[in-house]
C-alpha cells in the first residue's frame, strides 16, 4: 500500500519552490529593503508551505484543513509584499510576473487539497 507523502502534494511543492525562489531574490537586496520588506516577505511566503506541512501531519480532518486555510492568509500577505516590492522596484518585471502568477494559482491548489482532505478522510 502506498501512502501519500508531503512531497506528493502539489500545493506544498509549489509553495516550497516559490519560497526558495523569493529567498534568492531577497538576499540580494540592500540592508534597508531587506530589513523592511524582505524579512516580512520571506516570513509570509515561508509560512505557506510550513502551514501545509503542519496540517499534513495533523490527525483530524478539521485540524488539517485549519492549517491549510492558514496558508490563505499568508498568500494574501505575500501578494501585498510582492506588490510593494514591484512598486519600489526591488524586483524586475520577470520576477514580479512569475511570483504573482504562482501566488494567484496557490489558492486553487489549496482548494484541491482541502477538497481531497474533506472527501477522503473520515475523522
């Protein structure tokens, strides 16, 4: 019998890869930009995959879904930060479009995960 692992979750993989992509960008910013926007941007983006991971290991369906839903708030926060980074010219257009596109797709990925969890788990 094969069990689903965290690495099997598309939403987790997208969020994890995106957080590493953003890390590579933000670590190159100057001190002021990194201290004001960068740290909060990285925290918000890191918490998306972290909440998916924490929810994944929870036993009860409601607990799992709660942590998956926490990720929605982090996605919205990250969208705020990428918009500010774009306006303040901390990212180039290609970086902005890639990050924004993935942040806009993540809620659909999470909805799929929540629906799967709701339908497949009994507890």
